[in-house]
């Protein structure tokens, strides 16, 4: 069964919101809502998840690992 990258991204966004990283949750939603094609959305999600990892030093390890896993899978689909 194929992974639902949008649903997984939104679920990560909810957990980021609940953990106090509201701006990152908003960024994820904005990428999904603002994209006009699936490729554009996936590229935006990959970029956002990469930035999340690079910029948020206080991100809980469980969220960091989920974001990294999702980013890696999206990267594989886009390659």
C-alpha cells in the first residue's frame, strides 16, 4: 500500500503544533494547501522538513525522526 504523504505530513503538523512548534505546523499546511501539483507539494514538503531539521535544535527526537523518515521517503519518490 502506498504511503499517504499528505496525511502523514498533516499528522506530523498536528504533533508539531501540540509540541509548541506552531510555525512549522503552519508551514506544512501552507505547502499542502498552496501547491498546485503533487510534485510541487512534495518538493515543498521535502524543503520544509529539511529546514525543520536544520533550524530546530530543540525538536524532540521522536518528531525529528518522523520528519526525517518522511523527508527521506519523499526524496526517494522525487528522485
